[in-house]
C-alpha cells in the first residue's frame, strides 16, 4: 500500500511540473510577442559582436595552431638532436671503454715490469753482499800476504849489510875497468870495432884520434843531417830496446831494421868506400833515440853505397 501511495505522489508531482513548464513557455511567448521593435537593433549589435568575437577566436585559434606547430617542429628538432647526442655519447663511452682497457693493460705491464725490476734489484743486492764478502776475504788474505812480505823485507834488510860489502868491491872493480872499451861485431861482414856505450866511453874514443864521432838525437819521422850523411828514425820500441833507422846520401836510401842497443850498424860510403858506423845507446818511450856516428879520419864528402 505504501508503494502505491508513493507512485501516486510521484505521478502527481510530475504532472504538476509539466504544467508549470507549459505555463512558463506560454508566458515567454507572450513576452516576446509583446517586446517592442526597438530591441531588435541591440540584438543585431550583440550578434555582430558575437560574430566578431567568433572571428577573433578563429584567428586566435589559427595563430595558436601555428605557434603550436612551430613548437612541435622545435620539439621534433630537439628530439633529433637528442638522438644525435645519444649516439655521440655512445661512441664516447665506447672509446672510453677501449681507453680504460688499454690503461688497465698498461698498468698490468707496468706492474709486471716493476715486479721484474724489484726481483733484479734483489738479485743484485744478493750479489753485492756476496762480492762484499769476497772482498773482505781477499782483504784478509792480502793483509796476511803483506805481513809475510814485511817479514821477508826484514830478512832482506838483514842481508843488505852483507851485500853492501860486495857492492863496494864491485864499484872498485868498475873503476879499474872504466877505461876498457867493448869490442863488438858489426852487422856488416862481422867486422869488429870498439864501441862506446855512454858519454864517458865516447870521450875515450874521441881521444884515441883515429876516427871522427858525431853525436845525435833522432825523433821519429824527422830527418837530421849528421856528419856527411842524413839519418831518419823510422820506428822505436822502448820495451824491446829495438829501433829502425834509414841512412840517406846522394839520393840513395838504406834502411837498418829492428836493430838493438849498442849494436854497430856499418855501411861503406864515399868514392873510395870507407867504413862508417852508427851506434844507438838509448831508446826512449817518446819515439826518440840517442847515439853517435863514427867516420874514418880524412874521408871526403860521403855518399852511401850498397851494403855487402
């Protein structure tokens, strides 16, 4: 029963609403019909304003659309630029990865080299310690040898006293034989002659008066006139006391090779061949020799002739 009463109430309210709407529409129609004609101009003005506003809206919409299209194009360009930047970033990342790998490899090699150098340094250090130990041992041995030598020197000094007596006697004998010259065979046909081994003996030979003597000092590679001939030192060996000398005369040259100290070098010279002799008493370490030339008394200007 309550549901039926509710439906009836609802239907009544609906009918009343419809009736009210119809009455309002009728009143509006009456009002419009009763509206004076003077309001038609204002309506036209409102319509014109509405049209202008519509046109303005259309223009504003077109402008806004153009700006929106430009912004969309800018966004598209920015997106393309971002794509390029992303590709460049990927390339940079790839190069960085390669560089990082190379750097790691280089660091690994450097570490290996450092390890190798450290190992070599340790080996050298061990060797240095071994060398130091050997040097210490050698020093001890040397000290022992020095002590032995010192003892031997002491013994020698003890013997020197006895030797001094013998030396005094030898000096006395030398004084007795000082004026006794040596006779040696020359290099030409084994002819023997007296030679002087020093300045004092040369003075003795000069006093004999049977030959002329010319002292000389020759430097390697320098020719020097001595008496009636020219001499040139070709080579000198102070350790072996050997020398080589050339003799020049009348555009001829004769070479005496690898000769010894105090050895008579003999050659014939002159129209009537006369025997000449060269004796070298000293060979120095500076490619220099000293000695003398012996020539017969009364010989004319000499010219070197062939050796026999």
